[in-house]
């Protein structure tokens, strides 16, 4: 899986990120993750401060094995998660689950974050 460090967002989604990352309000560094429900085409876009713990919790209630596709380390996980979820709203299935076409998913897996 790929790791990136995000504190600026490209492709039209960088509005406000630098301000949020440098404000006096304490934002805890964490991860935005993409999880695949194995055996399906469903991808979960979420955020956490502890990825291993979050995957363990999700795996308990999920009828499918989960596979980590990507982790993006960021200075403001809720902000980046929200941007990604808005960006892929057309593929939304339920809650934080999306069905991304293979070309869209492929691009997201290799997209660089500054």
C-alpha cells in the first residue's frame, strides 16, 4: 500500500487546508484510509488516529475481510476525509462506503499528496 503526507490538497481541493493545518487550534496528525471489503467492489473512506485499532474494530462487525489499499498521513484527517467523500459523492453507497470505478480507484491509489 502507498503512504503519502498531506498538508496541501491539489486538483481544486486545496481551499483552506493550509490554514487548517497551521491554525492555533490543535489538529492531531492521523490517517485517512481506503479499505476494500474483499469479495466486493466497496471501498471505505475513513479517518483515524490509530489505523491498526480502527481496522480491528471495523473487522469485528464486517461480514467481509478488509484489505488496506492506502493510508494517507495528514495533519487534519477529518478535513481530508470530508474532501474525498465529497469528491466521490457520485459513487456513494452507504455511510462511508463507496463503489469507485477501477480507473478512479487506480488514480486515487497513485495520486500524490503534498
